[in-house]
């Protein structure tokens, strides 16, 4: 996971990304 690029597209591609926050 690359938090350096918190793009909206990444959130859609990785729903787990929201959980990381």
C-alpha cells in the first residue's frame, strides 16, 4: 500500500484502504 498516493481511484480499487485509515 502506498499512502503517498491517496487517490480516489485507489480507494475504489482497494476498499480495505479505508480500513487502514
